[in-house]
């Protein structure tokens, strides 16, 4: 059986260097340079054209002109992780949810810790917005990209909600 090649590209952003991974079937990752969950890169092939749409949409997000992403996603994870990641995509731009609220949104209110673990394994940072999940008391809790990045992303979205967005 032929293994599908992982393609990659990268871009600079206000929160540091981002690396995209994917296949022609969709985006499998958006990684921070400090992310500990990245795979072995030795067999990856650079393909900037494959990620032109993701790069453009993230540039628009950082410029404050995009609130919703429209990209084909192909993250690999368990059925539970997929469910949690899909729920993340329903949290509106500029809003936050607690881990308990996220667990309730997937109809599994006792899975708060499991939701937190699944969020921590989210491979598509920013686009699948795990940065929008905070502690029940409003505190910023763990984030694979680091709390400084989480704080920056939330502040960026808070500023963007008060401004009209285009396109």
C-alpha cells in the first residue's frame, strides 16, 4: 500500500513561524515552531502552492479581515478527538467557552478532562480554534502554542469583533 506524502509550507505571522502540513485531501496541521506534537519531517515535501489558500486566509485573519475559515481539513485523530475539534469550530470568532461548556456541547458533560486533552492534541492551530477555550473561572489555561500566543489570539479577536470586516 502506497503511503500518502505529507506536504508542507510555512509562513511568518504575528505569533511566530507557522508550518502547514497536508495532502491533496486537505490540511492536516498548522503548527507553531514550538509545538511538541509535530511529526518527523524527514519525509515531508515542500509544496507552497498546495497551501496558498490557507496562507491567504491566515493572512486575512491576522489583518482583521477574516473571522471564519473556509478550508478543507483532514486532521487525523480518534472519533472523540474529531468530535471535540468539530465543536471547536462552532465557537464564534471573538468568543470563548469553558472546557465544561465544550463538553456539554458534545453532549458529554462528564468528559471535561478528556475534552481538554483532545484540545491539546488539536493539530490545526488557529483555524480549529482551541485558543477560544478557557478555564471555568475565565483563566487562560494550557495551550500548545503557549499562553502568550493564546492571550495574543484572544486579544486580536476581541479587537476584531468591534471592527467591520470585509470579504
